[in-house]
């Protein structure tokens, strides 16, 4: 490799480092916990996992550049662990979108509520003899004109 080629590669590296510094500026200007405290829980988890992944990835690249077998280093295990967190976050996001499509089974809910109530009140659930329904009927009778 001649010196002109090496100089052009160093200039490219310098440009890439400048771009990286500009991209990371929002993260480095403020403390991470301060930034994360303003985010919803899922976004906070994503932020922490992304920052951890970026740091581990930089360490992995550093080891490889220095000729160390990074796949046998502890950093590689950490990268694998962080990738698993990415998958967990993704599964939580997907579960959230699936939950939006769920609907309430009214009869099942009524059965669950009925069996959670004391026995003397259970008979009122789904029955026209409950005090609430009696009050409702009496109000309706007062408002409707008498048949006659």
C-alpha cells in the first residue's frame, strides 16, 4: 500500500469518525438517565439496549482491529446477550399490536365476576332482580305514561 492510498483511507476514517461524533452528539451532551427519564418504558428499554449494543460493538471492532480473536472474547458473549434483549423488546412490541385486536368476551367476563362475588350477591348478576335493575325499572315506570 503506498502512502497516497494510506492518506486517502485515513481521510475517509477521519470523515467517518466526524460523522459518528455528530450522530452521537445528542447522547453525549446530556446524561443518559436524564434523557431516558423523559421516555416511555419501552422506548427507555430500547435506548439502553441500543447504547449498550453500540459500546459493545465498538469494543468488538477494537479487538478485531488489534488482531485479537473477538469471537472468543467476553465482548462477543455480551453482544449475543444484547441481541437477545433486542428480540425480547421486539416480542413485547409485537405483543402490544396483537393485544389491540382482542375483544372482550362479555359472557366470560360476567361469569368470572359472578364467581368472584359473595354468594348472596351472585344471584343478582345477570338477573332482573338486582337492586340496581329494580331502581332502573322503577325510574322507567315513573317516566313512561300509564297504560289505561
